[in-house]
C-alpha cells in the first residue's frame, strides 16, 4: 500500500485500459506531460464517479489516466499482478490510517490526526 502516491491535486491514477473499461470520463483535450518511474509519459485528467477503499470514499474527484501504463508488469520488473490503479496522497488526507502488520489489516477512519 502506497500512502504517498503522486504529489499534487490528483486523488488517484489509473491505466488507460482501466479507465476505458470502467467508462471513466477522460479529458483528452488537456494532456499533462510528466514522468513515471523515471520515464516520460503523457497523462490525462479523468473524473471517476466514485473511488473507494473500504469505507473511505471520494466522489467526482480529479484523477489521472495514463494510456501507456500497463495493467500487469511481470516479476521481476513489476509486481506481477494486475494493478488497476493507485490512490494518491490527496485521497488519504481526510483520514487516519493504521497499518496492522501482525494481522495484515489496514484501518481507515475519517478525522483529524491524534
């Protein structure tokens, strides 16, 4: 689980194939030149109706779609499983996160940090 993700205003990111399959509205008129894993790429703003991680939800938020991001990158060059997207720092800001490494659980609760 990556709690940082990309910096900036994007709440999440996803491969172009995933955005297309899910019917996520994408703004192809506003390309954004950036880099991912030290490689140049062009992403596009996209606006999913809802993104969710358990009870943590964000509706109609600004995200990024990378048409060149592969869904599956085999080991040892990637995780070896289908990655359909990532949540960025902006998504986690209104929540407190607890990671239980003993039982391998992730707890997310809305509220200010203690």
